[in-house]
C-alpha cells in the first residue's frame, strides 16, 4: 500500500505559528548580519567628518555636486598629491622624522618640512596628526594611512615649524619600535 502524499514543506511551515515565527526570526537575523557586513565593508572611512565645512586646500577638486539622498554637498575624495605633510620629530631618536617622511612620500602625499619638533627637550610618548584650519579631512586620511589615531588642531609652534604644510605629523616614541 502506498502511503498518503505528504504535504509540501511550505504548507507544513505555515500550519504551525511557532515554525513561522522561527523562520521569520532566522531571516531577520541572517539579513541583519548581511546588511551589517556590507556596511562595514563598503562604509566611508571618514564618516565622522560628514557634518564639517569643506575648505579647499589647493589644487583639489571642489565639492559642488549634489547628493540626491541627503540634498547636501557631496565631497570629492581627498587626493594625496594635493596634501602637503610636514613631519616633526617629537623624540630624541635621530632620523625618525626622515623615515616617516619617506613613508609619507610613498603614500603619495607631498612632503613638506622635515625637522625636530617644537619641544625637543621633552620626548612625546604618542604620535599625533595635526591639521591647519580647513584641513581636517586631509588629516583624517593621513592619520588613517599612517596608522596614527590621534588627531588635533595644529598649535602655533608646530604650525610655525611646518611652513606651508596643511597637515603636520609629530612622531612620538610609539614610532620608534
């Protein structure tokens, strides 16, 4: 004797509310994980600077196109060739600024002044990326590419040593290892 035909899986699934809730929860969890993964992989590296005012740093493309989703200006990507970076040695280790300066050039940035930091008598523990007014986005790119998480506005002494550079890297003891 032939057993009666079995109901298809989708009808059995909808027959019990418990299975339906589990199926929906599973789809939501997997979908949420997929969306999170995609956002992390394709996310903007400078998302924290979305609300800042854009000022030109010389030679770069201007940010004039409209972003259809938000209605605000869409910024052009920072071109490393248009960013001048000064490197100051904040330690007593000779040649540290020069070696970081070589790395700056390898990354495609314009190398500005390479010199000792403003307070050579005191060794800086951590490296810092400083920026002149209007160059916060450029500093974020330099910071990310060099792996220096600390950023702050340039102080007058460092800015004076940096000359015409828009971004100043002060090398600390953390770069000597």
